[in-house]
C-alpha cells in the first residue's frame, strides 16, 4: 500500500508563496542594511571629519587641591576651541571640571594644565573638545 503525496510537482505551478515571501524579506533586509550603513557613515563623518579640534590626556598627577593634566590637542591651523576636563574623587563624585582654551596657528599643542578641585581628585578625564 502506498500513500499519495499531497505536494505539487516541483516547478510546475510557479513559485510558492513562501518563496515570494522569502524574496521580499531579503529585499527589505538588504534595503534596511544599506540604510543602516549610510547612517553610520553619516555620523562617522560628522564625528571625525567635521571635528576641527580633538585631544587626549597623556598623563595626570593628582595633588592636594588640584590635578595637573598633560593634554595633547590636535586641531586645524588657525582653528580655536576648548577642551573640557573633569576629575573625580575615589568614591566617583566629581570634584573638578574646567574648560581650557586652545587658539593659534599650531596644529599640535602639548600643554600641562592645572585643574582645581574641591577635594583630592584621583582621575583626570577629557570629556571632549569643541571648536568655536
């Protein structure tokens, strides 16, 4: 005794609705993926390409009521701006925050700045640099 198959013969009646749905999902997924890549590229360009001033903390030295911070700032020639630095106590409370200006024609500036604190600071963190 044999059982009759309820499946249609392959290729005889066109594509099934499952295959059409799979193709539609692939097209939608590809379009959303391309949109996501374009969005990431847009934000990366504006974050990296348009930022005319950037910096980093090289070293810092905690003192009793201040923190000495060695900053390295890179900027476009003639561009001006400021970098914001903060310090935190051992318990995580913010004990100092200040903006330091960087102007002039130099494209790379190494500078040691003093951040005054309300109590003993244990960190120095660069929050960001902003062009004028």
